[in-house]
C-alpha cells in the first residue's frame, strides 16, 4: 500500500463494498478480507500482510460514522492515517479483532475474560405433543448443570486462599506477540485466560470451582409455539467462574407429528372421509378439533376435495388471545366391496341418472366435444 494519501486505494474498493454499505455488511466484508490475508494464514507473505494492513485501516475509518462522513466528503485528506510513510499508528488491532472475530486468532477479549467470567449458556431440546405446543405446558426436565463446588465454595482453592496472579502473563490473561507491523494477543495457556492460578486446587473440583450435577427444572412453554421455538431461562445456565454471573438456558421446542392434524403457522388442516350418500344427500358429521369433536354440516352435492373452515379452531397466537382457523378437506370414499343388493341399487341409480346429476362430468365432456368435435 502506497504511503501518500493520493496513492492510497479507495477504502470502499479495498473492502469490496459500495458507498451505501450498511454497518453490518461492512463488518462482514472486513471479516472476509481479514480472514483471507491474516498473517497467521500467510506466514512470511509480505503482500498478504500489506493487504491485511490496508483492510484494517479501511475498516477503522469506515466503521466510525464521523470519520466515514469526513472520508466521503474529502477522501483520504479528511482522514490522515498514520505518518507520511504510511505507518499504521493509533490503530488498536486487538479492539478491532475483539469486535469482529472474538477469540479467532486470539485477538482481543483476553482482559475481559479474566476473573468473574460469566458461565456458559446451556441448550436443551424438548419434545412436546401437538396439543401441548398449541395450548402450552409446564414440563419438568432434568438438566445436566454444573453447580458451585460445596467443598471450596466455588473458589477452586483447597485452603480458600485467593488465586494468585499468573506468573506467565502477569495477571492479564493474555500473552502478546509482535508479528510484522502489529501485535496480537492470545489467551495465556498457563491460566486459561483467567489471569490467575490456584496454588492449592480443591481436590473435589480440581480447581474449577464447579462439580457435575443434574437439576430438575420446570419449563413454562407458552401456547402457540412451533418447531424450533426457543425459550430462554435467564440465569439457569452454568455458574460463572469465581463468582461470575451464570449463563442462560435455552430450550428448543420440537413438536411431535399429529396423526390427524397438520399446521401452517396458526392454521390447522385435516382431512375427513365422508360416504357417497352423505356427500350427495347432505349430512351432519363429527369433525375432530383441538377442542374435541364438533358437528359440521355437509351440504348436499358436496364434491370431494371441498374445504370447509371452522373459525377459531386453530392454534392460539403466541402471547395473544387470538386463534387461527381449522380447515377441513372432505374426501369422498368409494365403496370397495358391495353386496348384491347395493350393486343392484347402484345400477338402477346409474340407469336413471342423467348428465345433469353430474355437473363436473358434464362440463368436462362438453369441453372435450368443443376441442375434438
């Protein structure tokens, strides 16, 4: 990358984005370029190092709204970056990496992780019935959830003595390495990034401050949930290290299939078989719903595939008093075995039936005649 401002490439071009790029897309673009040219992935490659430096400089400017505005108006002259020789001064690479990459390449976050760190989040897949998903339930589940060690009260120390600053990292929780034009940091291997070591670890928890455990928890599942819905239980995850806050528990709902009903959002669908005579003459039939059986009127002359709507018999809306509808598709059954009497009656029916009694067939054959004569 050239040193003079006029010879620098356009920052948007460097990151491969348009000038109207959103903050999130800008971050994604920088992540892609930085991963491609990061020195850890290109050891000894000076060209990759320069491109990584160029992308980091571009993101540093464009991610700041004020500096981006000045750059859009005045170009590089409005954002002098480093010295005349193109130095990369004043840029906190670890701050950028902590925001964009977290722990990737060890950039950033080391000091924030040490001491009183938050416990890990837990996840649990909960299988429930179709009806439980519709109306809600409160199942009890057993969660493998580490608890604070009772022997050392969570300190991890056998004697109860306070942890000592790690000798390897000086208590910072990270080790810094100079590489090319910038310095990167990695979590300290001796203390695991906590910045402290325990000289006399507790024998029960081996210095972790936590022991394996299981806990029975009642989970409140609201009505209207569907496959993949996540319910968060704050503070029900793993306990934090050295008195840090616990993580959360995320329960993912898995809804079992129903033998009769299908669901699309808050609407319920089902098929109900009816006899030929019921469809022809009309009838009142029992239809299953989530609330139990209800009577539904089948008008005479109902055709197979006709869909009827039962309002308010669908799935309750999540966190609402509204409900969807149930859609009932009528399927007319054709008898497969006939007695001699039934056959005789049907044959007589066929003899006296005209085309007017079969409107769909009449329309179909009329069209055939129009097309083929």
